[in-house]
C-alpha cells in the first residue's frame, strides 16, 4: 500500500489530503469546504484539475505554494506533482500561485501543536488536535520548519494523480477508447495504437469533468523522479545570471524608496532635518513611517544616498545598554518564577548528583540572518485594492497586514510571490512590506519599490535569540548516570508572533527544542526551559531553538562522557533508545571510520548528534593544527529522513547547513551597544570563507516510515561537533560561541 491509499474528490477540492505519513491527521469538524482558487477567472478551455495543476491549450503549470529561498523548494514541489502527473520537468511551468487557505501547511501545524502544547496525556492530544484544526481554519500558509517535503509528499502526489486520471478520462471520451486501455507518459495520454494526445490538447474536455476519485498512489518501485538525480528547474537561470528575484521587479511608473529607521530598535521616530537629502539628484520626497522615514527617489542608489544625508536624532530603544546587561538578564532568569517548561524529567536528578557533580555554563550569542538579497518589496495601493510583489514565507499574514494598514479586505490584496535570495528565517517577517505599504498609501496608484541598504538590513534584523545553559551531571562506573540541563532564552515565538498581532498561550517549546527530545536513556535526566525577558526583538533563525540547544546539549553530554572515561560516540550509542537514531550513529561511525582516537597526530576529531524537526542527524568533524591556526579538514554527516526525494538537492542542503552551522560557530556574533547592533555589514560579521570549507561527505538514511525535511537539521550538530574536535586536539573546552574568541582558525 502507498502511504496515502485512496483520495476523494472533496479532499482534493479543498486542497488537503486526509492522511500524511501513513496516519490520519483529523477529520473536518466544520462545514467550510475550501474552493479551488484556480477556478476563479479561469479562461474557457483551461482546466484547473486540482489547486496544484493548471492545464491550458498552451502549457502545463504546476502551483508550488511554499516559498523558494534558494533551497530548491519550487523544484521539489514540482517534482512531487510531476511524479504522479506523468510529465517531464522540462514540460512544465511553475508558479507559487496566489495566497489561499487551501494551501495551509499541515506539517507546520503539527509542529506548532508541539511548540504550544505541554506534554502529558489526553489533554495534550486534545490540545494538539485543537491547534491543528485552528491552523486549518485560518489557512496557515507558512513556509518554515523544514516542512515543505513532509507537508507536500502525499498531498502533491495526490494532486498529480487525480489530474492524471482525469486527463485519461478526457482522452477516453474524446477517442472512444475505454479508459482502462489508455496510459500516460511524458505529458500525454497514449492510446492503444501508440498515438499521443497531449495534455494541453485535452484541457478543454478535462475542464468539463469531475476530478477523478479514489486514485491510489504509485509504489516506490514505480517512481520515475523521486529518489533519482534530477536537474533543478532553476539551475540554468541561476548559472547564467538570468534568475529574477524580488529585488529585480520593475514596472512602468515605479518609484524607488529606502528607509531610515531608528538604529536603536524600538526607539521610534525622533527629530530630523531632510534639507541635505533634497540636494541629492533624484530625491523627490521624504515621508514619515512607523519608527522612521521613507525616502523616495528615481533609483535605489539615490534614495540610499538621500537617506544617508538626513540628519536625525533618535530616542533610545528599550533594550539594555550593554551586552553584559543582556547576559545578566539571562543569568537572572534561572528562577522558579521564570520556568517556562520542563519537557523531560526522568529518575531522580537531584538525588543522583552527589557532591562531585560536573557543572558548566554555556553561551550562544545573537546571530543575524544576513541573506545576500537585502529586504525588498514593491507595493501599489489604490482605492479599491493593493498589490504586493515580494519574496515571503508568510503570504497570508502579509496579506492580512496590508489589509489592516490600508483598510481594505484581505481578498482585495494581491500578493505575487518572488524567488528569494536567501532567508534563513528572515522572510518569515514582513516589516519591509508594511513599510512599503505605508509609503504607497501616501502615493496612491504609484508602485513603490522599497529596498533596504545593507546597513539598514543588518541594523534592523530580528536576530537569532541569545541563550544561556547550565549543566550539571554525574557519572557512575564509566557511564553517564545523571544529566540536568537548564536553558534560558527569550521566547522567539512570542517575539515573532507579536509582530503579527498574535499571542502565544502557554510555554514556548523552542526554548528547549533540540534538547528535550534527544533519544538518550540517561537514568536521571531533566531538561528545563526558563523564559528570559525580551531583550532584542528576535525571530526564527535556521533551526530556531535547536540552533543553540544542539550545542548546549551535546557540549554538556561530552563533558559527562569525558568525566566517565567513555568514548563520545560509543557512549551515545549505548545510551540511544531510538532504533532510527542508532542507525544514524552507526552510519556516522562507519562513514568516518571512527576508532575512538584521533586518526593521526595533530588531528582532532569530534562527534555530535541532534534530533530536531523529527530528523536524527549526526556529524563528525576533523580539524588539524596549522601554522596559521586550526583548519577544519573533513566533515561526515548522516541524517534519517525516511525518503530522499531529490538526492542532489538533499546533499546540497545538508552540506549548506553544515557550512552555515560551522561558520557561525567559528565567527558569528551580533552585539548591541546602547540598543544598536555593532555589526552593520559583512566586514564586521564574518563567516566561513571558501578556502576554509572542509570536504563534506553526506549520507541520507531511509529507514523510517515518515518523510521528513532536511533544511534545518544539519545546523544544530555542527557547532558541538567542532567544539568536540577542538577539545580532542587542544584540551580546551568551547563553552561559548563564537569559538574565535578562544582559538584561531586558519
């Protein structure tokens, strides 16, 4: 049987399949069936067979509603539809489509229920069902949490399968051949005499038919595309410099804008003098917006020059004056009153500690998203509607915010999603669209293209949360006996959702994500999260809470394993109580030829394991000492994802996550002075250079029965594996990132 089994017409019309990963995810408890948005304004002769497949007499278009930030999401979604539709990837066009409730993200709703609902019995199950139902009702169309593949694996294949069978019905009607005697191949229905009826030629007839029902999905042995090496649909455009991004949008009558915001976040608008700005050729106006100014000119460069010419004094924002005060706020949060959640509490930790407990404190700094493409958006506001062109991971939130600002209804706001030049979570924010809307409201009917300067982008980023952890533990007879990990950080979920005018009830499990769910059967084991006050405004950063907690958890476990005199990998294997995670650890041992000692003189080897977003991921890092400092030479990575949809893209995403995690562990840090970020461009925010990049070997395991995403899971183990390798080589523990504060990298 396939994971999906049978699908119904109603399921496809509302755009949500009744099962995912082999498990039913709920039934419709209210009568609000979603309509296929492609049926709106459909031209005669066009067939919108599902919300994901549009066939016209001219072309086959697949709707890929999850944003592409460079990780290949458009390609992966198209591949899943094409697998069952029986089209080749060079026969299709793709578009993210318009925001619509039909494209809600079930996989993210499942994650949200884990984030927001405390663990424990029937009430947990009931609350999680409620969160999932609420997400469905409001149409939680969000791209994030490594959910594109988990959410779409069955849903998109089902859409392709229904469209394929409907086209076969159309061909049977047109030819008079029984539908049982026709087949499909490469975008056409093949008749018994081997003549071909292209899908495009069948569009008009297919449009008159009810979508096919009860279509079984193909078995893995029949897959043509899934699991095979394919060329990404955007590779030619990106290789030739012809790929368009949001920053490339242009249209007649458009004006260009930038912003000048209070550099102290949250400080609001102060006094300003624009006289020098108007001496810059092309600068036409300066308008007030929330928290700052919008500068309008005839091109982006002149708008930025005009912004730099403005003299302004700014009120100070609310955050602490110094980084010492930020760290003190975290240190002061390890109190009963600040306890946010205790997601794990096994055995009797306090009794097991004894007088010789091992203790340590760890720190993880703020980190910027710093994508290559600066924030940008084009907005036009008219009396009867508005249009937005931008790259976004939250199109329906964006739509609602533009409606709120303009007084229009959400269905009067058209959003045109664009390819994104990097995000790492930043495009879950839509401040740039709100600001462009405020400017456009003062220039009705004129398209306003707002582009941040690099400095404004960095100064007004919502960085990764700052975090602190305290560990204590004990060992017994050469084994880890007790492990107590306490983590303090502000609530990233609370900060982020507040900007969407949403409140988050209950605990924020991101404070302990990447720590509490680790599959290690330590006899006495406790993980506690403490919610620190909001300091800087923060946001999701690639792997969110796990990005720092993977380091905290592994670093503490490493110190306990060392105190026990055990091998770092063998002790993890001994403690591991999850068969899939065991296979990952065994794979990484085999890949790296782990022997429990350094492979050669002058080489340090470290290992780390983190289960995040449901994905068990292990990494081994080798470093060597050179005259210029430490050099990372090799990294091995193994991850269990159930099914590797696209092997080439899988390897690239994993390797990219490793580089991202290592580079930030080595060098990354955002610091604040008087509420202002001190790193306002790349020269002050270094990361791994190409000559520092190690050889990376990747293996995807396919033992599980759940299909999982891999955009984020390779990040959390990277820092602790590097820290472990540094200790193996130098004997020095890395308890604070970035590690360049304590060692030199070549």
